[in-house]
C-alpha cells in the first residue's frame, strides 16, 4: 500500500485502467458461470464478449471521469453513480451488438447478470482500495498523538464533518452526540450515536478532549442551552460555521472556530424591517463618519447591501480608511452587489473640521449621515479629557452644523449608554453631543436629527471578549475589573441594522434606545469562556486549576453597571427592539452660550472650568477631569463656529 501511494497520478490511473481491462473478461466469464451453473461454462459466441467488454467499458469509464477521481477521497454517492452509469451503458451497447451480430449460444439473461456482476466487482474494487487506505491511515495515526473528539449533532452537517475529519491527521471522531431519541444507539458511517447524558462516561472511556458542535441551523437560544450542558465538562468546545456562512461559501463545514460570545448569550436577533433599512439609503448618497471604526465599518457593510447611489467613507485614520475601502470592494465581489450603481468614495478628514465636512457634503450631495466618529475608550478619554470633548462633543457639533448648512436630509448620531448619568469624561462628552443634536433639532431645518443610544457591542475594539480569549490562550490570568461588574451586549451587525432602522423612524430630535436584552455579569462570562476552552478555574478551592481570574479594580471613570435611560420612561416604536426616550434638553440659544464657554475652556486648557461646565450641564456627572500636564504653547481665541447657526428667540 505505501508503494502505491507513492506512485505519480498518471501511474495510478494507468494501474486502474489495466486492472479493469483484466477484470472485465473475468466478469463476463463469471456471468456465464452463474447463469449455466458450472465452473466450465460453454461460451460459444460469448467469446467475443470477453474481447469487447474491456474495449467498450474502459473508454466509457474514461469519459465519465472515473479514472480522474482520487479513489481514496471520492465520495460514496459519486463513485456509485459513476460506476452505475458506466456499467449500464456498456451492458446496453454489448446487448445491442449481440442482437445485431446474431451471436449464438448467449442466453438473454446473461446481460442483466453481467450488469449486476460488473457493478459489484467494479464498485467493490474501488471500495476495497478506500478500505485499504483507511486502514493504512489509521495505522499511521496510531503512531501520532491525535485528539479524540465527539461530534454534537448527527444530522447532515455532523456527517459531513465526520467525513472531513476522517482525512485529518490531528483529530479522530469516536462518536456522535444527539438529543434526538430516534437516533440513540444508531450507527452512522461506523460511529455510534449517544445521548448527551452519556458525555461523562464517553470522556472517560475514549479520553475525549474536544467536542465539535455541528448544528449550524439551530437558533442561538438553543445553542446557548447546549453550551450550558457542555460547560461543566473538561472539554474544549468548537463549532462549525453558521448556516449563512456555509450558504454564502465564506466558510466550509470543517473550518471550526471558537464559540462566539453571541452564541453564549443566546440572543437571537429580530429580522430587520427591509423597508426601514432602505428608506434613508436606497438610491441616496450616504456618508459615514468614523467609517473605519467598529460600528462605522459595519454600518458601511450594511449600507452597501441597500444599494445607495454613493457611499462616502469619512475617516481621520489613513490606515483604517484604506482597510475599510478594500474590504468593501471585496464585499461587492463576494456578495455580487451592484457596484456599477454605487460609488465607494474614501475621504480623509476630521469631524472637527467643519470646512472639510461642508465641502464633502456639498461635493457628493449627501442625503444621509451616520455620525459614528468618536473617542470611546473610557480610560483613554479619562486621561485625555480635552481631546475627548473636542472630538466627541465639538466634532458632533461641527458635523451637525455642516449637515444643516448643506441641506442633508437625515443625520443620525451613534450614542452610548455611558451618556446616562456618566462617571467619566467619555460619557459626559457623548451626552453633550446628544444635547447638541437635541438643541439643533429645535431650530427650523431641512435636516432631521436623531440619535441612537445602546450599550457594548461584541467584537468591537477594546471589547472584553477578544481580551479574555487572548489571556486564556496565553495561560492566564484572566483580568476582570470587579467581581460584580455587569454589562449589556449586542452583536455589531445587529446594532448597525437597528441604528439604520431607528434613523429611518426619526421625525426630529428623538433619542432612540436599543433593546440590549439581559445584562451579563462579566465574571460569569469569563468563567464560561474558560470552561468552554476545556480548562478549569484556579482559585482557593481549586488550586490545581488551569486559569486564574484576577480582579484589577475599576478603571478611571468606570461604573459597575450602565443605564439607557436618565429619568423618563421609554415608549415602544413599530420595531420590537427600538424604543423612544423622552430626555430633557436645552434650547439652542442657551446651549450656544454654554458651548462657547466650553470650547474656550478647552482651547485654554482650563480643566477646572471644563469640570464645572460638565457637572452643571450633564445630569448625574460627578467625574474628575484630569489636569493637563503640559501647558498649551499659545491660547487661541474662540473660533465662533457655534454662532454660525442663527438662534431662535423663545
């Protein structure tokens, strides 16, 4: 067997053809022997069949590609159909020749017997080669250190995964797990199906190290239930790609991955309202600020699927802008989107530069703006407060003024739950940004201003999930700030879809809230991630454990929990995951005076005045603006940009 495996492909093909050439006359002789009941049957004119059987059948097999297939990898159904077609066609041709040539001494029943015998011998020879290879492969595997795995799910995906793993030198599937009682104790391709309740015994009997979850079409809620049953066991759980990834061709069934945090949470997103998704986008010019960020880039992906006439990527980071532009062009090709009708235009610029914004809005005749640009990392903004305020508050102001002055139809601000009773500068600066939009919305304008407030998104830059995963891979410790800290989580795609739909509902000045589901205790999340990696927690009760959880203390400005509302109750909207809050706001005349003072204080690096203004204006804010260590090289006067918008008397 090893010698045959080392042959070149053309040599293996020639060997198969010669084997069939020798085997087919034997099949003809066997057909006569079976029909006449003797080991020495009189062939009569059947002698001609001994000669023409290989001359007819082998070329047919060549035409059907039977010799091009790699026998040890050929699929069972594929091999059966190829042999069946070839044998059937050769039998019909030989029967036709026998009738036309009036051969004598050939019983008619010879031909169906030949058909069955040829199918059995030719097909059996292929199966025999596969069997020999499998035995050789398993002997080689025994010489290596391989991981024994269980496949959870004995459906079509599980069977496909088992077939793929049969050729993998690192893993060996030993059984299926499935909670379908009708499959219990069934044997599927040599592997027995067990109930999940037998997992403990299977781990002990087979030295199971990993469980592969092969159920791509189940809901996230159901997957979360399954993961909870697997969590107590010392096995590493991986999953096959989702059904959408498999259908799109982005992933293959054997491209296993770690369990996603959204699968742990069991949150199934609500199907989007296609009309709401397209109202502000289809055949319109759309601009996204902060297009290279976590939320901004996902907004761009979702917007591109709604066929805008133009998508402008506004970003201050050259590298991030390049990355998202390249990715969107790849998305167009991968998803076969109509690029001919959508221009993707990258624009370098800062949201603090109103001139650049107005120039961009006018040049591309922008209809809709999604303002995602912001400094959002709480500890970083806490140590750089003035920059956070200039970017988050005044960047929003300049973008909103530019939108109003150029006649943009819709302007949607991406806000955060940290804007509610903030204990940090980032949250306070975002609440000031909300007040800016609420104030501008009170003024006469063609632009419809709105804002969407939500919590943490999974997989964003700075998210705890990739942080925990990296710490687990390095052997720990996993660092959590506080044992009681909780957060709300949502996937980035779901958040982006809901932002687009909420913006489409706006009439002017609304604060929309996204339903974030149930809060998650970060300590519990860390423990689950450790357990599903096949590891154990090391603590005082279990000093022999693998990974330690350390509590590092709350970071500057960090709260134990976040809120979405300040005081009022939220109203339901037409979408079950979107709510409308009623928050207090300031009129534009009062707000412009405050913003002028805040802008001057920032430019003069007067942190005490900044602190006083934030504590006065932002409800609940009791933070501490850090004093700037370096003085400004010069003190600039107020730009006066705030006064560009005429105030309304009240």
